[in-house]
């Protein structure tokens, strides 16, 4: 992981800058707070003065309203208007009424009549009787009606010229929605909001706010008692909008500018002091290597550590130089661009022009440039040899890639003088022949030719075939690497029957390539296969490669013939390997240590001759072949199924002197009439229909109630799943292999194939529940007949071949086509049913019997069958 480096000077400057900024911010905030406090005190004093101004404006408005009422009273008293026309005459003085302080008035005459200003209904809809009761003479009273109107009422006495009472005059001022009063109060002191509150009755009488002003922010508020001519205790509240930015900030700008200049100068001088008194001495410590002891106590420790590290590096460099000079090799160190960093003395003697060269490629020969470039790219194990004509030596160079202190890939070249070793090796090569290791070295051209041939195969070739082919080739090459022991040594050698070796190797080739057993005709007689010969890895590899050549032959007959003339073994294989030299190299390599030879014949044939060691003499071989049960005249059954080349197997069995009964399928074996009482062995063939092979084996085991029967499986391909109790022919099918399996089968008891006589009576009972079977079994026990019980006819049709004249009793319906096919194959079998079903064939005789079954019904049915056995013509269907 990369290490992140930082500048100590920048970090210190950033820290100092942060501290200066923090101090500047603290002083700025303190200054703003102080200015704001002073502004707040001044605003409070101004607000108290504005409160008095608003109070005076309110009282002047009341005074103007009182003067207006005085004018109305004097006008009514002096002119003596008619009561009906008093309002009309009064409104003739509109310049006083419309621009005065009163909103409306009300006249109550002495005779009980009254006159109401029509403007009154603009402010309230309630009756004035209740309002007039609250009025006081010559004193303003606050009244709040039911419909929410806030009114100030003033009552005066109307007096005539001779000072007689004419009635009462009531003047009203509306406090809510009174634009004239509100604007006068707001504009008198330039405040944002004015409100009048009746503390006696705890109700708000008036509240006016300047339009478009937001009072949700910072405001200044003054709340003092209202000194006026109104009855009761009133409170006047005024609110003034307060803007911090517009008041405090402009006043603090000069102070902030001065503080900024002071702190900037302070930061500049502080940074200059850090650089002069701290970082410049540190820089001199790092750059000046010859200076004495530093005058700074804190830096003396760093200086001492640096000197110690420098001395340690110089000591290591001296040791490394001494080591490079003492290894008796030429050593060259290069950096990532092939520039020389270090050369020891021996390397300088080899390349004296290296001092004038820029890179390694300027003085090294061109033949080694590719190797050096590979090492620079990181390749491992790069070696090359240079003949130094100037010094008369041969140097073997090894290039090592490594990472230098800058994490770049560099190269170390180490050259060793191998002149003497090369001279001695050349002399030994001239004196000694090629070693066996050289002989065993694979021919690369032949191997490349074989791989090229496999690549050009058509796509129809199965991948498994190609993989198996390569696996077998590798196994043969592995056998070639196995050392060859002398005659006195026995490691890796053993004596085996020759036929077993061919069977094992052919099975291995079949399993790897997926080839069928009959793909190659292996001619190895039983006598030849019994011969025990010395077998090692080379001999097995030779047989394996011959089988591969025969099985892959697509141009001629696939045949491998094994013969012998005394101790000499001759093998002839038909192949099409004329243009595949790898196999001839393999055969030659395997035959050479065995003392054999090969000859290429006509018609794509290859003959091999080699001498093998035998364990037994010829007389012992003949006795071993003749040992065991006699095969002559034995009867065997050969069920071919879908096995290919069944005729070759039959020919082998006939050569052994056997009597062969050949059947096309398992069904034919069980249903076809025959006269054989015993089978010494049963051969069951199979290609792909392995189910038929297993089903027939299971049927024979069920019939004869035994697991170990003389049954031999012949499969055309390698069998992945085998039955341990069945003899399975492995590998190619040839005389010895088949003879060996047959000897093992003849050692087991034969399979009886019972044929029923005409006089013997056998009944087969098919179907029925457990209770029904128990009743029938108990009832038929007293009759001297042979009975067999079957669940159905689907899997047990094979038993009819043992009972040609059987009487079949059907307790349950059975498939009609199965009954017809059995009747067609075995005409003497008769079917009887105790119940009718739809589609019952005509060959079934019906003898109806109702359930539940009883001993009397079954006895009557048995007697009827016995009579039918004596006289078949007397039996008819009984409903």
C-alpha cells in the first residue's frame, strides 16, 4: 500500500492559519455582539419616545372627536332644526362630519324620539338600546358588541340657548378596521404595529399593522399603560421591526477591516518566523553533509541518527562490493532502463567499453538482447551463454529480475566461467555413446506431427475419443520413462498369462477411447494366452500402443495377430499409421531395451518380433489348458440381443467343441420350444440395451432361486456398472478371454431348463389378493397338481417356456395382447378366467365365479379343469 507523505511546513502553516482564523472569528463575533447590545439600548430609548408620540396621537384623535360632537351640539341648539330634518341639515356640513374623528353619532331627543346616523350600520347590526346604557356623560367608554365591533362611546347633553335640555348626543369611534385612526397612530411614530388592550375587561380593542411587514423575525416591543380620557385601564402596545444586518453590520465593517489587516500581518510574520527559525535549519541538516554539530539542541538527535544510518549504509556497500568481487563471477546490476548501476572487477574486465556506454545493450552482443528484455519484463529462469573471444572464455549468464528501492523492475546479471566444464563435457561426449536418457528423449517433430493430425480431425469425432487417445499416449510415454532393469534385477517385473495382459490392456484402451470390443479382431488362441511370460511396463506399453493402432485403423482390416515360435513372440497389427511417425518412434523406443525389432509389411501391416521369458515349459502349458471341466459336448445358450458380430462369438464357442443354442432375444429364449434339459452356461450379449441383459439375469435368478449362476455377460463397450455375481467378459472378445470365462462358468452347477411332459398337469394362478391366494392355495392343496403363483404376466411370461401344457387360471383381468402373443408362441397353453372383462380375447375360457371365494366353489372349478384335461371338447364358457 502506498504511503502518503505530507509537508511539515504546510501542516504547521495550516494549523497557524486555522488558529488565526478562529481568533479572528471570535473577535468578530464579540464585536458584533457588543455593537448589537449598544444598538438595542438605543432602540429601547427610541421606542419609549415613540410610545409617547403614539399616545399623544391617540389622545389628539379623541380630542378632535370631542370637538366634532361639540360642534354638532351647538349647531342643533342654536338653529333649532326640526327633529325629522335634523340629520339632513347636519350632513349638510359634510366638511366637518366626513373628515372629523367621529365615525357616526346618535341623537336621543327629550320626547323619546331618536335620530341615528346611517353610517352606524356600517360598523354594527345590534340594537343601540343596550349600547346606550353603557355610555357615561362626558366620558369615553369602550364597548364590544355581540357581532365583534369595538366602539368608543361619548355621551353629551344637548342644551338649548336658554340652557334647557333638548336630549342627549352620543358619539361613536370604531376601533376595529378604522383606517384613519390606525394610519395616524402608525405614521405618527413610524412603528410597525399598534394595539390597544382593555386590561379591565381583558379584551383587545384595536390592532393595526403596517401592510407587507413580516413580524415573525426580530422585533422590538413596548407595552405601557395608555393615559387617555377613556373609562377603565387601557394598555398601549407598539412593535418595531428590528433588522440586525441593517443596524449592526454596517457599523462593524470598519472595525472588521482593521481586525482583518492586523491578523493577516500577524499570520505573515508568524509563517516567516517558522520558516526562518525552524525549517531552514532542518533543510541545512538534510543538505549539508559536511557541517559540524548543529546549534539546535532538538536537532542534534536527528543529526546523530542520520550520521549513524549513513555509516551503516557505507559499511553495507563496502561488504557488498567485497562480496561481489569474491564470488568468482561477473556481476552486473542494471536499473529499469538497463543502465549500469554496479559492475564488479571481473565484469569490467569482460566489458571494458561499459564505462562509455549508456545502457547494457550498447556493449552486450545482440544474441542476448532478447533474454535481457525478457528478464526486464519479469520472466524467471532466463539463461544464455556467451563466448568471449577477447579473453578466450565461455560464460554462462543468468538473469534475475528484482525490484529496486524505487519499486521499479531491475535486472541482475551473473556470469559464471564454464570454459573448463564445457571442454570436459565435449570430451566425454566424444568418448561415450549416447546415454539411454538421450534415447528416451521424445522426438519433438513426431510429437508435433501427431498433435497437428489430431487438430485436423473432423468435428464428428467424439471429444471423449480424443481425450482418451491423449490419455493413452501419456500413459505410454510414462511407461517409456520407466527404467529398464538388468537380468539380475526383478523390480517392476512379474509373470502373467499373455492372454490376461491382452485382456487388461484392451479393456483399458476400450474404457479410454470408448471403442467397442469388436472393433479389433484379436487372434490369440487359448494355448497362446495361457503362456506365462515376463511382463514389465515396456511390454504393457507395447501391447497398448498396438491395440491403439489397430482400433484407430479406418483404412484396412482391424486385426492383431499373436503367434510364437519357441521363445520368440511375433505380433502383427493392421494399421494406417504410415504418416504418423510418433507411433513408430514409440515402438522403436520400447523394442530397443527388449531386444526386438519391427518390419513394415505390405497392406498396412506391421510385424514385431521379440524374445520373452517364459515361466512354464510347453508340456505344462498343454496340461494347464486341458485342466478343468471338459467342454466337449457341453450345451450353452447364446442370447445375442443387440450384440454386434454375434457370428464370431458363435464360431469361437464351436471351436471349443460346444453345442451352441443361439437365440435372437431374451423373449425367444423363454418362449421358443426346445429339447435341451440343461445349459452348462448362458451367454447374454448386449450393445446398448443393458436393461434386457439385467432383466433376463434377474428372471433366471428368480426361477432357479440362486444368485451364482453360470451366466456370462458379453458387452460391446466398457461396462461402468457390473454385477459381482455375474461373469463379465472384459476387454476384447478373443479365444483365450472367452475360454477363461467359460471355464469359470463350467465350475458352477448348470441351469436346468425343465420341459413339461404331456402327462404332468401344471396350473399357473395369476393375480388375486393375498386373501384370495390363501383361499385358493388351501383348496388346491388336496389335488395332486403342480401350482405356481404369479402376480401378473407382464414380467413373468418367460416361465411359460418351462410349462408347455400349463393351465393358466386368471383371477384378475390381464392385457389381451399379452394373452394372444403367449397363445401364439405356445399353442398348448390354455387360459381360464373366473370373471369377465371388456375386451377379453376368445382364447380365454370363462368359468364365472362370484366372490367371496369358498372351498366348495374352488373344488368344483378344479374338478371341471381335470375333466377338461381329459376331454377338452366338453368345456364351454359358463356365464
